[in-house]
């Protein structure tokens, strides 16, 4: 960092100004992308949640279907037992045996009615689950359509700006390597304080180019001398004169 400390104030201001213009161009690319990266991420998370819900509904449908099949099997078993008991009733030797067989038949008939009720209830629940599944599938399809559209937009912007962004990131890193750590810390701190990311601004029409607060003539004269780093008393941004600002270009 010794070489950085040997720079004159004017050279330091030029370095900061160059970095600001590079970072502002990078900011423009991010503005171009807008909320798309966040929207894509949110949609992907939402689709994951909807897909998980769809899977749960499908599992519930499978469970209900298995339950219905088990009750149908139970009905067949009961019907088989009733047939067996009816044959046995033809060979009973006394009333006690006859009554016992009848009780078994009645019990199986009750089992059949109970199973039939369970099947009816399960079918009603199954119909509701099928509706929910169809709604879930439609939701996933709609969200996937929106996601694909947003991804397409984002991918096009990335493709159009990737080369420029890579170039600017290299320029930014290079510019940073020639700026004093203390100044760089102040630059980053100020930059994070404002949504437009402006840390170094020119004096334009006798006012700060960041907050538009009026700059006294004497202060403007000091800024033009490049003898020290001067900040706006209102917003804290680093001030440069318009001539110096115009002299620094970023390709």
C-alpha cells in the first residue's frame, strides 16, 4: 500500500472518481436486471413448495385408494363367510347352533354395511383430494410458465451484459487496488448509505450532485484546487469539480 500513499490528492480523487463511474455502470446493469433475479428465486422456491404439496396430495390419494381396496376385500371376505355359515346352517343339530350361526351371519352383514359406509366416505374424500390435486397441478403449471418467462428475460439480459459486466468487474478490482484503504472504506460506507450508490459526485450548478444542497463559492474554490478530499456537509458524499469529473471516462 506504500505506492498508494504516495499518490497526490488529485490522483486519489481521480482514482475514486474512476471507481465510482465503473461501479455506477455496474449498478446500471443490476438495474437492468431489476427484480428478475429475486423473482426467479422466489418462483423457484414457490414451485418447490407447490410440488411438495402436490406430492403430499398424491400420497393421500394413494392411501385412500388402498383403504378403499382393503374395505372391498373385507366385504368379499365377509360375503365368503356368510356363504360358509349359510351352508353350515343347513346341517345344524339344535337351536343353539342355529342361533350362533345366525349371529355370525348378522355380524358379517354389519361388517359389510360398515365397510360400505367407509367406502362411501372414502370416495367422497377421494373426490375432494382429486380436485385439490388438479388445482395444485394447475398452480404448478402456471408458476412454471411464469418462471420460464422470467428466466428467459433474465438469461437474455445476462447474455447481453455478461461481457460488459465481466470487463467492468475487472476494472473495478483494478481501480480498487490503487486506492488507499481508508479512502476505500469511506467510499464503500457512503455508497452503501444511498440507494443510487453515489459516493463521489461533481458540483453542478453550484450544488452537490448527490443531495443538491448549495455549495458556497469559497468551498467550490477549495474543491477545484484538489488539495484535499472535501465532502458535502449535508450528505457526506465526496465532492469533485465538474472539470475533473468530465476528464475521467470509463469505456
